[in-house]
């Protein structure tokens, strides 16, 4: 099992170190090889995804990813910005399916900004299409019109095969859960998502054991706050999924608790916490590593078919939370906190 390790920027190196520590404690014989990505790669090579990094990721079985970005890079030409490295990596590896679970640990129900009774027991999965939509559609750009005014334009675009491919992922995931899929679109306004709804409806007939419903994205955003436990699996396009998954993350109390997996057609994946590089706390040793550790658990489950090892890692995280151990982002007012390394050590001890 060969894993490419891309720590990236900000708190990336700190949280990745704790995930690797936990994986080594499982003694699975995983080989790790590190490479630069994002702002760190731009600083060293002028490219957020250098050829050597891409080659390593293509040769590896999976990629464990930290975070990229920071204010110092915001004024660079777009191709040199850290986030472009991640987008290119997803495209080059064909990572079309992004899985973002959002579940509430009983000990953290009070940490959510919603009432505990609204979120207690929450366990949903957002399946986001990752390589199409307005983020990659062409043509795009900024042009100057005849009257001298500038105009920005992007193209929302999906093919039937792209929709069908991500739909299969959602329905198969639902079969292992509560067997409900909610497809999110804006079919009343956008032609692209009208096609999305038509294809999802057709595909649903191949999964008669799974209940399929449809919801407009604005209503879905509201329902995630009003009654999030109505959902099991949500499937949607790239842009809507980007927004809704970040909204769903805050239902759990902290974006620092949520992992993600981005998979290709053969279950090769890139695994990363959904939070950013948090440059304001980088180097302070206070970042929450649990989302990264849980991302490593997803890697064991989806790429390496290691259900037992993945479950052990997840149980270890649950145990440290039950013991009352907290980093600052998940601590209640006045509650004692521990740092990044101490939390990683606690997970290893729990294992």
C-alpha cells in the first residue's frame, strides 16, 4: 500500500503528521512518500502542482492531503494559486466522486449552533460530483465588451454520462445506509440541472430498493438547517455540493471534525479534511487533527478495503471524545483543551 502524502500549507503539515502517526500505530505496512503541493510548491517551483508531485500521485494507491492556500498567494496569477493545484490534481487523477459524511458524535451535539435536539443522531452523506459543472466548463473568462465594460462569464455544463456516473455512486452508497437518496438541483431555472433531474430519475429505476426524491438547492440549504435528519444521502453537482457540504459541516459543531474522500472509477482516492489551511493558527500546535485522522480511516475503507482497520480508527476517535478530550474548536466555553500532538497521541493510545 503506497500513499502519497501532500501536507500542503498552513496547518496541513501539523494535522497530516498526526494522521500518519495513527496509521503507523495500526502497523499495516503502508509506505508513505511526501511531496510539495499548493503554496509550498509554488514557493519552491513556481507551480502549485509540480510534475514530480503529479507523477508520485499517479503512481501511488492513494493520496493523503492536508490543506492548501493562504493570503500571501491571493494576488498571484490564477494558474499559480494553491487551490489550482488541487483542482488540477482532481482532474488529472479522474477523481469525480467526492464523499463528505457529516455525523454528530453524542459528546459534541451541544457544540453545534443548532439546538441539540435538531442535530442529535445526525448521520448524512453528501455525494458531490467533482470534475464537471461550472468549475471546469468552457468557455470561461473575463472580457471587455464594445462599450468598454468588463464582463465575467463561466459555463455550467454536464453530460449525461457524468450525471449517471455520480448517480451510481450515490445509489450504491445509499444501499449500505438507510436506502434514501435526495438529488439536489435547480431544474426550475437551469437547463443543465433539468437534464440532471431527468437522468437521476431514469437511473433511480435501476435501484428500486432505494427511495429517490428531488429537491431544489435553495430548499435543500434551508432544510439542512430546519430538519437535517430527514436526509440520508444527498447527491448533487460540483458547485451546489461545494456549498451544501460546507453548510452541513457546521451542523456538527466544527469544520475540524469532517473528513472527505474523492474517488476515481477504481476507488483510488484523495483523502483530505474539508477545512482549509487556517493560516491564522498555523504553527501554533492547536489545530484539530481528527478530521484528517478520520480521512485516513476513509482511505483504509474505500481504497484498501480495510473495513476493520477503518472502524478501529473511528472507534479510537470516538473514545477520545468520550474521554472529554477537546481541541479549541470543539471545546465548550471554559472547557480545558489540548493541542494537535496531544490529540494525535490520545488517538494512538486509544488504539
